[in-house]
């Protein structure tokens, strides 16, 4: 039986390990703290359409392909793990405050229409019919029912359970640079991947994102059914429903491997979120945290061969959870001797594998 060592136990590593074990490989996963890091902190949006911007058409195609896999992926995972995978099918609304924000959403809607992905434009009043908690500052926006979300922490718990039931051995210790294995090694250590192979030098960098978790309190306005994304005077903010509360995010900055949430980040997120959903003023602030998204030079994942018996699946930036089912499928294909699309292959950066 072929052996695989998966280096990294976030959503990408766990998904790949589970699918590889299902495909008949003997899989060991190495991570000093599995199911943690940016995967634990994430908002869990499955939102390729509302994340789409001109110039990122390739990323949109990847996201849409992976989104189509999500319902079956979640159903199979729930059955394999014996617990819910956390998929939330209620869709997304995008809200705008001032005229500049509305113009930006209009430009997004026109861009998507040109790509054959029309979205519904709504007035502020129409948006409030869908989500009554939206405040009076919301002047218009979009309805995107196909953009979903998933409870990232329920997902990680289910992935670990399913992986272990499939025979994956999880070793809670680090993989050291230069360490070797008898079989194939798959590097999917997120923002820390670049330190594990010379072929990844300069290809993966940490991008800090801060999030908040709010808990609904008795008497407060109900949690919205849909994910609410918004532009507030040009600043993006999102509010993702969870059982009993919301995830609010996310800031974005590049300060190395700093994972401390800042006072300024918390202030800015609460200020903008309250403009969109004023009722959150009565919620409890349960958690402030920061994670490190693994950024790539073109914001597209790096999935493919690095040479010898080393594979890589990293650089997913803000789309790791969205792209997990597709990434796992591509990795299992590579393990069977297949190839990956040129858009994700490290060869696009001159890092060719054999």
C-alpha cells in the first residue's frame, strides 16, 4: 500500500488526508495542533460570486467548480464522521451604504453579468424584506442565493473524525524542514508552507485576518438567516450566521506571523458591522482572534508537484474552505499519476516538478 505523509492539519490537510485514505493510501498526518490556525478562525464563507472581481476570472472558475462539489462533499462527510459537517444553505446578501459603495456593487453585478453569472440587484427596502435586521444605513445591494457558508469549526471536527475513521494516523508533532519519508509527502501547512521546501520560497506569505464571534443574547434582534456581506464607506465587512450567534470579519494586513488581535481591528469591525446590523449592539462579544491566510503572488492556490515525491497544496488565501473539496480531488488525482490545471500548478512560477 502506498504511503502518504500530509504535512498540515487545517481544512486542506484534513480534506486531502481523508480523501487519500478513502482512495486506499496509508496516510499519516503531521501537525502539532491539528484543526487550528486560520481554518479554526475562518468565517466559513463559500462565496465565489460575491468574492469575484475583474482580473480574477480564473479564481472565480475554480471557486464555482468547488462550490458545486460542496453539497455532496458535506453530505458524505457527515455520514462518514457521524456528525454534521456544518453546511449552511441559506445564501448571501451584499449590502451597500453610501453611493460609492452602491456604485462598486453595481460594477460587480455588471462584471458578473458579462461572465454569465447575473445577480439580483435590490433596494434597501427589498433587502430588509429578506433580512429585517439590516439597518437604515443600507441603501441597496445584491441577493446571491448560491453563495453559501459552513460552520468551520463543525467542519474541522467532522473532518478529523472522518479521517481517523478512514484510517488516517494523526501525529501531533511538527514536520521539520529537510525531513524525509518513505512515501509521498504533501505539504499543505498554510502560511507556514514556504519554510518546508525550497521550491516554495517566495510563493506563500502570511496575510493576517482578524475576526470576532458574537453570541446572541435574550431580547436581542434575531441572527440573520443569510450571510451578510457589506461595503461600509468602501470598507468590506461580513457577518456569517452560526448557531446562537455570528462571525464578524475580517481585517487584512501583512505583518509577518503576528496572530494577536488588535484594539483597532476589533473597533473597526464592530463599527462597520453595527452600521449594517444595528441590533448586534445587544449581542455578547465572545471572542476576538486572528489567523494567517496563506497568500500566493496571484491569489490563486499552489497545487501540484514540487519534484521527487513531494506535492503541495497551499496558497489558498481567503478561499481555503471554499476550495477544500476541489483541492482534495486534485491531490488524489496527482497521487494517481494525473495532472492539475495550469492555473494552480507551481510550474506557472517556474517551479517545475518531476
